[in-house]
């Protein structure tokens, strides 16, 4: 969608979400921003307001389904949402032999998958009734193939990918656009904890620019950098035994 006037961005207090908020901030635009840290989300709101945008914020977690739904619908009542970017998410993974604990796995799924559904589902019937709107879902390169160093994260992002790629043809005739975003390594608080080489690492501002450009062109998949996208899809296309051989030797989180 070109020039959306009302944009909802979850996970806007840092990283890609923060950078996206600043890119969309301009006179005539209303930004609806969510984040878990009240100080950081307030700081982002001030920066966006300084660029001329009208800004509303909430610290309601995306995992609180009914409360978050009421907030989204109240926002949509006053400012019909043109673009929703379901960006909120957490990383995961462990270098331990047993991998992630069950508790960690479930927590990742609750935020990355349930949080995405809680963000998007309330707006689908409203956008279809209006005959316009755009939905952007944040997947990952891990959405192309399960990564042994981050099972929970991989499952959540593969599910988000499938959800978005199912919604796109489903909603096409109604006039609602759907894009799935596949970032590679981006320098954010989520990746700052990594203690292994991250090839083709991008800053959040560059990542946000690529996302905004892709959404403006209504791309089905927004995957970057191209080198990482090519590698991820290549590994996903290999016979499982060969893919397993390669990924078993991939760097693991400490």
C-alpha cells in the first residue's frame, strides 16, 4: 500500500519496529504503536510526533488477547487502520544439548504466533468490509527451514509464514493486501545477544527501508538481504539428509 494514513506497528519500542515507526512518521499520518517498555515506547512516540505524526501508544502485551483486541478495535473505530505490521516477537534458541526448555518453547509460541494472530485477526473482518487495507506479518529466514539451534523460534516463524501466505490469496478479492517479511540478521536487541558470526548483518534502519519499499509495492514476500534469502531457500530445497548435515554444523547460541 502506498502512503497509508493510519499504521499500527507492534513491537515498536526497539529494533525494526522502532525504525519502521520513524519512517512512517510524517504530517497527516496516525501511528498506533505498541511496546512492552513504557519508557522506550514513549521515547519513540516523542520522536515520531516531532516528525509531524499523530501518535497513540499502548503497553498492553500482544499476548493478552481480549484486552489487546479491545484496544485495537477502539483505535480502528477512531482511525480506521490502513496498514498493520505484526512485528512484535522474541528470539530463542540454546546451545545446550537438550535445546530449548518446554517453558521457553511455549513462551516463544505465545508471543510470536499467538501475538501475531491477536494483532491481525480483529482487523481482517473490518478491512474486508472496507474493501481495503494491508497486513504485514514478520516471519524470518528461519521460516523457510527449521533451525536446530532455535526450534521454537523456527516453528513460530514457519507458522506465521504459512498464515500470511494463506491470507494473501484468501483476501485478494476483498481488496486487502498481505505481505510476509523475511529478515536475515538485523542488528537489534534480539541479535545483540548472539555470540557467533552473523553474515550480511544489516542495521534496523536499512531493514525498515526495505520493508517499507516492499509493502508499497505489495510484494508477497519481502526477503532480505538477497544473499541470505538465497541461502535459506537453497537449504530448504535440499534433501532432508543433506540439509540436516549442513545445519547440524551451524553455529549455536551460547
